[in-house]
């Protein structure tokens, strides 16, 4: 079903590849990020299992009672929000084994399903794909002059990329990468994302597993996560932050439980710590760097609904810009099977983002909003590389500063690359 005006996503190439390899694919990610449209684009029939009212609700019951009817239709067949009827997983696996064909089903889901009742992992039959919100290149807000894959292989050519306005960057962060919000003003986008969060708190969290959570405390936790976006704070620090900023108490076990539920709805996209490939004697911290699935979620929780609010708080602007860049790096890196991490050790050395390539090489990235910060960021990368070399560790093959306000992509005399985020693509 080739959808008119469908804006092609970077992940589409991976979807097409996986449909040739697996009998079914499962596209996961936050609500509203475009999973259904991507699934439709690659399917020839569909059934929707949204558990609301009317026909969709009937489809859920039909899937539980007569799954073979739900699976009928031209292939590939899209089954949207399949987690509402988890028995379909085994039914699809059995059908794939019976027919031995590839590219039969496209499953989409906006929450991690309860695995109860699923007897088989689906290994070898299912390919899993994670869909994020749109990168700047996908939304048309990056020129795409510089390929991340080429950069990671030391193949970048210097290029003037044009001036970037600070207000424009602020708008991109507030708006986010939600496909339906691309033409909204900052105010309209903020209102849409705020309502999105309200609906998740009021409805999706309860439907996730039937547990009634304290909505007020969920909201306090989301606000604390927004205040601590792009940091490695612990659960205990989140608890203390809520106590200090909101003057309310929340149990540490509740923090952990609510974070798990929020994560199961794909609202979080944390960066794991990187250490496996350095092999030096330095002890590396194992904390994840906290990120929402899209920086607009943090903006909505902090009531940042116009560009001036960000411009007048450059500290917050810097953290949210880092979140924007790291979202894009993950989208681009995934297209060539690279993985994104962050680095932080007990000597207080940090690298904002690390990309590990399939061949084992790794690239180090610092992320800076202003061009006046590039020199210090480059020196930090060079210093860390030198120290890792002295400790007989494996040094990064590429050093790069991703900037907000640089007007060119170039390699400095010291070997460090500088690339504006608005010029980057996969």
C-alpha cells in the first residue's frame, strides 16, 4: 500500500532488508513516531488492534478467539499494535514455520508486551526494528552534506555549510521529530506534545499492565527526568531532585518501578556506557545517560514552549541540544549497523557520544551548541585519546565535535573534525 505523500525514513532500507531475511518483522518505538505509516508503506494489507472502542476493539477479540482470520490477507500483512493480542506472536511463528516464506508479516507496537503466554522467542523468524522520531535529515532540516558513515571512516571532505540561527535550533528542539508536528509552530508543537504526555499518563500507563499508578508522582518523575536530561544521574538523585524542587517525597522503589513502566512505553532512549573496546586499566562508570525518546518531551515537561525560553537559559539549551544530536546520531548510526554509547570514567573524563563500528573501531564525539566551545571540546578529545594511548588502550579512530552554530564542516590541523548537526545525514 504505497501511501501518497509518505516521507521516506532512513529505517525503510532496513525494513526492506529484514523482510527478505525474516518471516516477520516487529517495528517498535514510541507512539506517534510513524510506525503505522512505515508499516503500511511496506505492506499489502492491514488490521488494526487498537484497544479502544468499536471495530478496533472487536479486532482485538477476534485476534484472541480466531487468530487465523486476523492473519488472512495479502502479504506482507500489517498487524498494528499487536501487543493487544500477544497470542498472535506464536500463531505467526507457527505460520512462518509451516509456509517457510519470508516477509509475511509486519508487526508494530508502542509498548513492550507482556510475554506471559508467549511460548517462543521467535528467534530466526522475527527481526526487530526500533523506530525513533525523525532526525533532522529526515524532516528536511539538515542539508545532508556530510555522511556520518563517511565521517566515521575518515572520508569527510571540507565544505561550507552556511550559517545557522540559534532561534532555528531552539525551534527544532521544541518541535521535536514527530512526523505529524513538522509544520507546527513551537507553540503548537508544545501543545501537541503536552497532550501526548497527558494521554500516556491518563491512559497508556494503566493499560500497560493494569496497574494503577499515582499519576501525580508519574508527572513529578517525568519533570525530574526533564531537568536531568542528558545526564547520568542515579535513581536516588531523581528522588532527591523531586524532594528539593517539588517539595514532595517519592519512594526509591516507586522511582524504579515507574521508570520501568515509562521505558516499556518507549518514552526513554538512554545511552549505555562504553568500555568494552578500550581495554585500558581505567575503571569506567556504568551509569546510563538519561534521554527522553525526543527532546521535545523534556521541553513540554519544563513548559518550554517558545524559542525565547530556551535562548534565555543556555545551560538547559545545551543539554537539550545534546539530546537532539544524540537522537540523530543513533538514527544515522543504526543505518550502517553501528552502536551509540557514552563514555565516563572515574578520573572524570567524559565523551558525549561514542559510535562503535562493526569492525571494532570507535569514534569519539563532543557536542557543543556554540562555535566558541569547539576549541575546548577538541582539546578534550585529544587529551583523552592521548591518555588512553598511554594506558595501552585502543584509541578512537575518529575525533569529532558536533556543533550547533558552525558554518562549515572541516578537519582542524590537529585532526579533529567539526561538523554542524544541520549538515549531517546517515
